[in-house]
C-alpha cells in the first residue's frame, strides 16, 4: 500500500490570497480609469449643437 503525504493547507491559502490580490488590483485600475474619465472636460450639448 503506497504511503500518502499530507498536503499543507498553506498552498490553497496562498492561491486564494493571490486571486484576491489580482481582483483588488483590477478594481483599483478600473477605479483609476473611471476617475480619469470623470476628470475629462465635458462639452455641453447646447455648445456642441451650436458648433455643428
């Protein structure tokens, strides 16, 4: 009968942590892009219609 080794639970915890880090980084980058979009100067519809 083969001898089985016990797996350490730390590997699963590290994987979950890295997935959480990736999600956090993606959300942070998305948040930065959305803030840049908000900071972009806007043209009012009435001004755009006058220039057309």
